[in-house]
C-alpha cells in the first residue's frame, strides 16, 4: 500500500462515519420518564447523599471504580514530538479504545494545554475525584518524571506513566525469557541501552530490579555514551552514567550481550551486531523504524534473538500487553498506587505466560502454524485471550501483599471467572466441562488426525490434560505434522490400512459381521470396512480400546453418521437419537435441538428430543428451562406444525411433570421474560430464563443455530449427539480447532458419566 493511500485510509477511519474512536454509552435504562427520573433529578439525589456520608460510596454508586483518565499535554507524541494537546487527542482516544477492548476499562481522554509542571499537576489533582486511576501519556522527559512522582505522592489512586513503565515491563519480561533461552544470567550480561528518555530510564531501572548489575549497563543518548565526566547531566542520566572507557554506541556494542534500543531508526549497523557477544539479544524498539531492520539483523547473525516494536515481525514489544491489565488488577483491589511490586508481578506473569501452550485462536490471528516458546516467541501476543485472566490477578495479589489494596480479593477463582466474562473469553459452561474432563481424562480417538487442525486439537487435549488422544491416519503424515507444530508427546498413532493392524481389523470385522450378518453384509465386506477409519474407530470404542470418538472434520455429516449408526447402539430406552448445539450468547448459554438428525420429528419424537437435551443441559451444570418453539403462541394457530408442538408439550407435562417446559411459543416470548409474563402469565416458564430451545423441525433448528453463530459471532459447542450408548460425536465439516477441543471435552465428560453409571449398576 502506498504512503498516500495509507494516509487517506487513516484519515477516513478517524473521520467516518462518526469522528473519533470512543463514545459514552448508557449502562442503565433510559426509555421512560420514570427511568430518567431515577437517572437524574429527583432520584439521583439519593446516591449523592450516600456519597456525602461516606466518600467510599462513590465506588458503589458511580463508575469511578472502572474509569481511568488518559492524560497528555502532547509534548512527546509517538515519534511526532511536541505537537500540542489538540493534535495528541487521536492518540489518547486510541489509548482509551485499547483499555476498553483489552480490559473492559472505561476511559475519558483529557488533553491539558500546559507544559508547566506545577500547573499540570494541579490540574490533574483537581479532576482526580472523577477517576479510579490516571494513565499519563506522551509527556516529554524530564518533566514526565517529576509529574508522575508528584502525582503518585499526592493522590490515593493508581497513577502510571505508560511510556516509561509499560515499555519497561514488557521488555523486562521479554529479556528474562530471552536470557533463559540463551542460558545467560542477568547479573552477568553486558547491557547497552540506546536512548535516555523516560522509557529508557524506566527500562534500565527495572532491569536492575530484575537482577542486572549497574556496572554492566551502559546508556547512550544522541551525544554518545553517558559518562560520569560529562557536565550538566540531569538527575536521571546521572543515575546511569558510566566510567567505562567507551565513548560511542559502536564502542559500547563491542562484546555486549544485550542491546536495548529506545532511540531512533537505523542507528545500529551490521558491523555493530557482529561485534556483539555470542547469542546476542537485540530489542530494537524505535518506532516506526527500529534501530536496525529485523530482516537485516537476522540475516547478519543467525544466533540473534531479535525483538522490535512492530507487529509485522516476531517478538513485538507492545505496551498493550501491560497497561490494560496492570490497571485492571489495580482497580479491582482499589490500589492506592502502582508500586514496584505490582510492576514486577506483571513482568513475571507475562514471562511465564509465554512458556505455556498457545491457544489456537492466537495462531489463527497471527497466521502461525503453532507458536511455541523459543527465539521467535519470547513474549505473548497482544491478542492472547489469556492475558486478561493471567496478568490482573498477579498485579492485584502484589498490591495486596504490599499493603496498598483497599478492597482485597477473597475468592481468586471467582475473580478469574469475572475477568474471563469481562473480555468475553471463555464461558462458565465450557470451563466447567473442561475442568470436569481434567478430573479423569479418557482416551479419545481422533479419526482424522492426519489433518493439521485435527492434530492441533489433539495436541491441546493432551497438553491441557483434558483427555488422552489416540491418533488415526497415515502415520508418516501425522509424524511430520507433529514435528511441524511441536507436538512432542508420545501418543498412540494407528493407521488401519497398514498390515500391522491386520489382526485387529480381522477381529473387529468378525465382531461387526456377527452383529450385521442378517442385514446383508458378508464377513469379507465386514473385514474390508475395518480399513475405514470411522468403522475402525467406532469398533475401538465399542470394545473398550478407546473411551470416546471425535470425527467428521473432513467429510459430510451424513456420510460419517452412517458407520456410527451401524456400529454404535442407541442408549437404553432411546427410540430416536438427536443432536443439539450449545450457543454461548451474551444472554447466557442456549441449547438448540434438533440441529442435525431428525428432519420432521413427530410430537412424540419432540418429547424424546426434549428429554435428551434436558439431560445434557444438566451435565453442563444447568437447570433446563425448555421452550418449545413455533410461529404461534399457545394455540393461536391450528397448523400441523403448531399442533405437534402442543401435543409434545402435553405429553411431557403428563409423563414427566418435573421437566420445566412450555409451548408452543414464539422465539421472542421464549427469550424475553418480561414479554412472556405480561402476555402469558400462566406459562410455566414465567420467572425463568429459557435455556433449551426445541424447534419443530430440522430446517428451522439448523438455520437458526448457523445464523446466530455467524451473524453474532457466537461460540458454538456441537453438534452433540444425543441418545447413543457410547460417547461418539460428529463434527460439522471444517470445524475449528476450538470447536474440536470443546467437543472432545464433552466426549470425555460423557465417558466419565457413563463409567459412573456402570459402577453404580454393578454395585447394586
């Protein structure tokens, strides 16, 4: 893209369809006069009086506890320099957007027209009662140091100058991991810091706190090495002045282990890199052009660990990994400041997170096959969904341990779940299933393991200890793919087509033939079918050589369902199987059925589908409230479709009175409790939220779940097969890795439940 096109696109983005990037959105009802009388006069007087009695009540009745001010005077904006407060506003709005999308923190951006330290500090102090925290931004050094120092001393809310500490925290975590990879110790390495502004000073201080030795650190500015002999040094530069016999950046780089660049682009040459010690670590963080181009650096030294501030190369040192989550943790315990202990806790939490298995959605966002800890992955990616529930707890705990938390957290598990809900990552229901699976992992056959995404799902299952994968497919392909994605676990790999499986194929074939010999199949045909993965895998589950089966990724649903129905019996008492999808909506989880099996079920079939789906909802820890849907409400239509729904409801009410079910109902009445109560006060669903939706036919259920999933970007678990005697589940064609992991977890819990039932029956 040309520079002129980039410029046009950026300007259009900020101008249209509405200028700016953030807005104030009401969080309370405001549709009626009554609502407005509560929002403003006269109702608003009541919380005012309560706050007047006790100022701490401001956190109870207002948004202060989740509101941060992003404040600048525009004296050091990005690489643009002193462009003034108005010109800094797009950056401050952008910062507000990042706070919101990454940590669900609300922001007012405030641009102050003053370069005077006293005036700036007094202005911020005067407005501070509005906010739960203050993020200082793009203020030039050395004034930035004094402004932050005074505000931290004079205010009792968290204050942080992100340009200083954000870069320091992220780069310190990256440095810790890079040194670990290279087998070097931080108290022994020689460090060169090029740049002496706010970020560079803060980085150097944090590296010392991490264990670096002051005598091993050399800092350079535009005049060269900052030496003790230089006159007129400010206090910050004097703190890092050296008496080493080096004067220039080039001289300082000789035999250095680490280069930290926070200066200007293209000041480091290949010659300087070649002069560094073995296995050098280079963080070229100048923006938009790093101190040395990434490609040039890695071409010059193949033993280098390289990081930049850019997103188009590995190891991006990006402040968004820090400030949203640090403030989240600080706000959630009402910390009175952000201290060194909290910053170090963030460093260690970020460093540890990079060593854990990376979620597939991160690989997809960054177009990677499989990110894993190493030279090209020393720090988490900004879109890693785990950041929200890994970093804030560490920061919050550090605030508590250091005695500056006014509202300590009592239940860490509950807090972690709250953080997950804030960002929309994860769901209580899915986490419940994953956690239950981990209690007693079962053997799961992946019948299409020579497909990359299926193998990634199996890797996740193994690494997260959700289950024990058994991989079916071409062995040489699976081994090659395992190496490609770093799947090192020793798990069973089976290729049913090979001669080494002949004994098992013959044994499986004979058993299958005996069950189907009166249904037109010969012994030879039965044995031949065992070469097919789905037949082979289903027999493994049937005979106890595996506990569950996941298949369907690469083939149409009906073709995969056929062998399952031929080999796996239905559960006791089940006359018709079905399938349901769990949709994780903003309003809560919804089970939709039947989404894949029964084209036009009868009233009795619908009753059975309701029973099966309700039982599954209970497995997810939910109390099922079933709405049976139609285009009509409670007899308003005599159509065949509406009539069978009414008959199904009547059947359930007579034979299964403990099931909470009603209908026929239109979808809006089923999902809107107020509307239902107003129009149909007699409904058994009144006072309850419907979480199981039964549709009159396959068409309506399948279309609805796919529309909801795609239009609203809703996470779906399923289709989950209901009514089978074994835990076998068929994926939708081309299912995502996350969908396969969730389905495998469901299959494991399904197997656990069946094992529990068998033990109970055996004990009777």
